[in-house]
C-alpha cells in the first residue's frame, strides 16, 4: 500500500521510539520472510492415529482436526450474547481451559516433541478434564473446532485397556443401569436418597454436593405399553405416524414430558409410535469416551428402529443432547451405515416436526412469559428457529437467556472435582436470572441437565419442557390425561 520509500520512513520513525526493536518485531517494518516461523515447516512430522470418529470435514484425519485452530482467540472473548463457547474458560480464565489451549495441546501431542506420550498424556487429559463437552466451539468457533468430539476420541484411547474413573462407569452406563432401576424405582430411590447416598456418590465418582436424581414411579415406556384404550385416539392421526424417541433421561426420570409430547403430537394429527424394546442413542458412552461401546449401542438401536426409519418416518427427540447425537455424532461414528444416515436425516425436535409437518396446526394459545434456557447441544446442532416460531405461535413471550451452557452438561457437572466449575458456569447468568424471575414466568428448559442444574441451583423453581407447556394448554379431553404431570404449569398471565 505505501511502497518501499514510505515504509522505510516508517522504520526510521519507529526506531526513534523503539530503538531496541521490541515492539511488534518482524511485522510491518522489516517483516520476516514469508517462509520463516511457519507453524508447520518442511520438517513437520506427526503421527496419524486410527480413530473412532470419521472427521468428514478433515479428510478423515484427526491430525487435520487438531490443526483447525487458527489461534485468534474468539474462545477467550465471547463475541456475542448468543455464544456458548467456552464455558470453562469463562470460569477459570486459564488458557489451558480455553478451546484454543486444548487445541494447542492436541497439536503438540500429535507432533510428539513436547508431549511425547501420545494418547497416554496426562497433560492433555488434564487440559480436557474441564471441557464440558458442550459443543459450543463446534458452532461458535469461526473454524469449527469440535472439542467435545476430540475429547471423546482422546478419552477412548487414553483409557484403552485401563481402569477408568468410576464416573465413567456410573454415568457412562446410566442408560443400562436405568433399565434395571425403572423396574424397581421405589427401592432404588430409597437407597440413593438414604443416609447411604454420600457413600454411593463416593463409590460412583459423583460430586458430594450433587443430589442423585430420583427415578419416576413408572417409566414412560411402561405407561405407554399399558396405555388404556380410552386414552388412545379413536382413529390414526391424518398426518401419519411418527416415532417418539424414548431417551433414557425422559423415560426414567421425567416421563411426564414424553406423555405431554404424545398429547401434543396427537392433537396436531400425528399417530405416535414408541419403540418398546430397550433403545439408547449412546450419548453417555460418547461423552465418557467409551466409543466402541457407543457404536455397539447405536447399531443395536438401528436394528430396533430399522423398519420405521427405512419407511421414512420422522423420529422426534425430546432431549436435545440425544437428538443432537442422532443428527451429528452418530453419522461420524458409523459413517458408512445407511440406516444411521437415514436416522440422522429424519430426526427432528418437537418444534421442528410441528413447524415443518404441521404448519397449519393451531397450537394452544397460552399467553405466558417464559424464561428459556437453550441446551448447548441444541444451540450447536439443531438451532432454535423452529422453537422460536412455535413459541410465538403459541403466545409464549420467550426471553431466551444469553447464558450459554448451564454448566451441568450431562455427566460433567456430576463428576467429582467438577462441581465448582459447573456451579460457577451456572451462576454466570442462568441461576441468578431464574432466581430473579417472577413466579408467573414459566422457566422453560428442554435439557435434562439444564433442568437439573436449575433445580439443584437453589432457585426454588421447577423448570418444564416445551412439550409440557404446550400440553398444559390443550383442550379438556387432553387435559384429563395430564394428571401425571410433575407439576402444574402456570400457563396464564392472569392466573
Ligand atoms: S479454538 Fe477457534 S475461536 Fe479459539 S482460538 Fe482457535 S480458531 Fe479461534
Ligand atoms: S466443548 Fe465447550 S467446554 Fe469444551 S472446549 Fe468447546 S466450548 Fe469449551
């Protein structure tokens, strides 16, 4: 722009103020040669490990993924209120707890000169330890660094053939454990809520400050199997069948949400189908890095859903992290599987299904104010446009919080050693805003983690799922069937 002569004058001027050339050396005045100080010089060598995820955006190479970060540091400075990235950095303000810091350590691990023990590195493990796997960076980082995936990949190799932290067993295997617990919920609750709870938490690697969630008296799938004839629609819904996904959290802990979703879907004209054999998306095995098991769980689920997904039926997810698992992680774990690809394409949130497939359906008019906590996986994978449109159509005046991740993030906030960071992330925006909300304002949170964080965060509030709020406004016939809802939902500004 300025030409050699003027740049030389710049150099003379700079030298007056900076005779030792300490300010910005090698940049504008006397710039370094272009092939100096390259991150990857001609002598760059690295390993190319075999991986569980397929990294479709990185030519299938983990080494490419680990090079994505360009270092400009957006993850250290939230650039907008809608941004989720990076909750651990926002709390600790340590570089190694930023997306960039973690990406750098993974790069050094592959380069193998500073970090020499590869997947077994304890430095990398410790830097990833406070990553909440919120996927905030996947959507908010300008180059799409996906640290939640890299963390799962790392953990799977780091612990391969070794004893894992107890939390990986107690929470990673929760879907399987809950299949047993839902048969004897009273007994399980009596034990987990008894004076023996501290010992159980210690054995399970669960933070002492956390309460173990209670199992519902009857799981959703169980009530579905025994649904009385009078509460079923008299004729199949004209809009055709949909599969309602009975995720482990909704099924075992909050079945009233799935029951509410059935009412809403039937009111909108759909015929609801529910898989009654045990199924799971594998999420908890992914977040704890047990990827070989996660793939087995997913394949088993695809076997159960096979006919329905090959027939093109939409699959409705209520728990955002399970919905995101089908939409995104599943295809990266089973890249060549056609059924997985179909499931990914056909999976919809409740709001997406209603706005796409039932645009002429009139949602109940609720006329309420709502404080909305967006699940971080929904933010990263599905987005919130359909929810926003549906809430508007239902007369819900939504105040969507700029709170980022709730801080609980699945197993993260429950794991021993994570409570402080988890709570601090919640205290940044979410928990104070919920505490300050007036009682007439409904607290909406579709994620089990977000609801648990709010319930265990001294707010005195019980948040609800959008399905529950919509169902609360349906007509009398539907309302009769809502007797099992966890709590009444305030649906009118007047009441
Ligand atoms: S992780 Fe993303 S946002 Fe953070 S420094 Fe790297 S490229 Fe920038
Ligand atoms: S997944 Fe979340 S916590 Fe982990 S690095 Fe990305 S933004 Fe940070």
